[in-house]
C-alpha cells in the first residue's frame, strides 16, 4: 500500500484540513498519516479560534513518520506562520521527501484568516521552493504574485510569476472566476488546462484541501503530474456535485461518493 502524509491544520467539523485530507487519501486506497500544525475550532459557518502546535512538536511528528513508515507523497496545507513553515521545510529537506504538493491556505471558506497575513513573504521564501506543485486559488495567487486576476491570461501570468519563485509546477485554480471552473497548470514550459462545469451549490467546505490531497494521492500512486491533476479534478468535481447539506453554513464535499458507488478501482475515480 502506498503511504501519504498530510501536514496541515485540524478541522474539528471534519470537512477541511487534516480530516478532509485523510478521507481523500482513504478514498484513493492509500495509507494516510498526519502532522497537525494547528488545531482549528471551526464549523461550516465560522472559525472560533486557532491554537498552533509548537515548531518543536511539528518537527517531532515529522520525525516519527519518516524514521519509521516513510511516504510516497506529502500534502502541505494550512501553515499559520513563519516558524511552522521553517519547521516543515527543514524536515522535508532533511528526509528528501518526494511528490510534495503545497496548498497555500490563507483563508477559511467564510473568509477568516488561517495564515498570518505578515507571513506571505515567508511562504514565498520557504514553502514555495520546497514544493513540487503549488495549488493556489485566485485570491491566494493574487496575493503571492502581486497581481489582479480577472481572466485566464491573468491566471497564466500569475502561474509564471509563482514558478519563478521556485515552485517546480504551479496549478492556479479558477473556481473564484465567474465562468466555468478552469484550472491552469504551468510546468515552466507549457500550460495545461483542466475544465469542468460549475456546480451550483454552497456546500464547498474543504474543496481546496480535497483537490490538492487528491493530486498528491495520484502522484503517490505513480501517475504523471498532468494525469494526476486531471483525475483529481474529476474526483473533486464529483465530491462537489454530491456534496453534503450538513451544518448551517458551507457544507462539506462528499469524499466517498465514488468509493461507495464504484469501489476502490482506479483510485476512487468517478465512473458516472
């Protein structure tokens, strides 16, 4: 069985963060592990409070995973500040981790900050160069690249700027634009386009976490990057289409819909 690690915050309501990552890993038939960097008291409507784990404990959790089980891929999610970023990057370099997918989580679905706004520079200096793939949404790409994104050409410009910052590949997710849900992957040479219909639902809590975790899962399974993104796009679109009307705010996606319907063949890929 392939092994995969999530380094992220914990969402006690189960729709995003570590919990979403572990569900996604399981849906793809992988053995999932976690390093918790922050405990987030949140639900579908709001973030109540955040308590960060010490950098020393973050390092020790990573030690515990790599000295024993090891990984075939790593997904990085919420990192609240520079100290946690340094701890994660140092340890992943030490253990020569492969297939690192970093989702630069800055805000919860309701707009509450999950990363210290003053830590964007540290994200650029520390995490982006460590990533094999960075997966910002439009607001995150705007903040990192320092430009306004209003269309696909702007998405391409942002991807190119972020690539020059050190990420080997960049996937700019277009879900915040008004038209179709178009994502653009840039590998430093070519652009690849991944399109799907826009699904009319408010229940999208944890979609970014789920998408990046699905990509990392597919990389752990041995897929090339373009195919890994394509299949992850299909997976998250199915999870959104069959999202769960749970809670009073933005409900979670349905991580196991395809698994329940089709079994584990093809890594939980949708067969509709």
